[in-house]
C-alpha cells in the first residue's frame, strides 16, 4: 500500500477471556470498527486452567459456555450501541496434546480465518498475577501478527 491509499479496515478481531482487561479491549475494538466502518469479531479464548479443569471434569462446561455467552453478548450490545456489526466465537486457547496451540497462535489463526484487518488485544494486568488476559498472548500477537495490532 502506498501513502496515497487510505487505510481501510473491514474486520476488527477482539480476543477476549472474560476479564476486565479484555472488556476494555473489546470496547476499543468497537471504537476502531466504528471509526473505519468495519465489523467486530469477538473471539472468546478459554485459558489453560479452564481447559484443564474441563478435561478433568472439575469445571462444568455448561457454566463456562454460559459465562462466555454472557460476556460475548455484552460485547455485541456495546457494538450495537455504535451500530457496529458484531460476530462472536469461542475456542480453546490451550491443548494438552498440541504444543503449538496456545492463546497467541489461536488468536492469529482466528484472525486469518475471519479475515481480520486489525487486532485489538488486551495486555496483561500489571497488578494481577492470575493467568487471565489471554495468558500473555499480547506479546506473541504483537510479535507475529501480519495485521496492525493495538494492545490496550
């Protein structure tokens, strides 16, 4: 793209995990989409602890699905307030059998799958030691994404 061409965005990917940081990132994604007349795709990424808990039967899959649906519904509501088209999906961000499957790679694969032109990813909380916030996916996405990335 040369300097005379306008910057265009059709789809903004917002990976989320239910945390406050990811809610903030989703709001930024909606704002970017609104500014560029784009749509938003919110990808709910299940972290290592949740996936291991479900595999072990210690975490109820229906509860996880309900929480994710509620969070994604909130993202869709925010997008609707701005007249931004929104779509959603959910994915495991960790695999016990595939070492190459981690939140960062899942986000980049999803960006390709949905045709994202821009990614807004939450960065880790500086005060929280929990493995939330996409388990340090921001650093990986910033390093390897072919799309522009905003880390908030």
